[in-house]
C-alpha cells in the first residue's frame, strides 16, 4: 500500500538520520579531544622554550665548571624533551586537520540527509493524512455493508478478510478470478453471474462478484493489447 511505503521510507530516513547524527557526534567529540591535547602540547612547548631560554641566559653567568656542566645537561634534557613534544605536536596537528575535515564531510552529509528527510515529510504528510482518511472511510463503509449481511456470511467474510491480507472480495472477469488469476469452473461462473447467492473462488477462496460489463471490458482490453 502507498501509505505503508510512505511510512517505511519515513522510518528509513529517520534511522539513517539518527545513525549519521551519532557518527557526527562521535567525530566531533574525537576532534575536540585532539584539539584539547594539541592546545595542551602547544602550551607545554611554549613553556619548555621559555625555560630553555632562561637556562641558556643563566649558563652565560655561571663561572664554575661543575655548575656549567650541570646546566648544560639540564639544557640538553630540556631540548630533547621539547623536540619530542614538537614531534608529537606536528602529528597531532595532522590528525586534527584530518579530524576536522572528517567532521565537515559528515556534517555536509547530515545536512543533505536532513534536508531529504524534511522534504519527504513535507511532501508525504498531506498524502498520508489523505490516505488514512480514505482508509477510515472505506473501513466505515465496509462495516456498514457488513452490518447488512447475515451472521454466517459476515463471519465468513471476516475470516477471508483476515486470511487474505484485507482483500476478501474480488471481481471475476472472463471466468478468471482477479484475486489469484485462476480460472473459475464454467458452472460456478454462471452461478456468480446470476448473483443470487455468495460464491467463492475454488483456488483462493475469496468471495467473487461479477459486473455486467466486465467481460466486454476485458474483450476490449485484449483487442487493444
């Protein structure tokens, strides 16, 4: 049914949108974590460079050889540590740029999908309401007609309706059941044309009815084909 297709597509878009939102939120969180660590390293490298500058200036004022040697070892250690942090920072900068690019791509995909979902909802909302109204009207009409039937026929109809997915009554055209497209025996077909009692298809067991002009219409369709 059309309304089922509308609802299926709506649910599908909602699921896709939720999945994309989850991926986007995760990517943003990862990018933010990388950004935090990058800022921490930038501050750390700046502090280490400040300390190196300070130690070098101090070294020029030291006259004792032992103290100079200790100061040089401290400077070498700071230089090595700073170099290590600078390498880590360069790696983090590359990772941050890649993560930010991934976030931008996911955000663009999310926005496109969100727009598709909104367009679908806008286009289908009115149609879905219209179809629901038609279904309710048909259901009311069916109940009204069913109320005119005898209890045994109504129970029979309800059983067929439940077993055959809501299609209990179908047309017979040119001795063919349009529910299952199987041939109806000639004698039974004649009884159906008389319209004096309720008859069902021997194959699918749906209730059959016949229109006076249905065979003529089928003949015209066959000739046109």
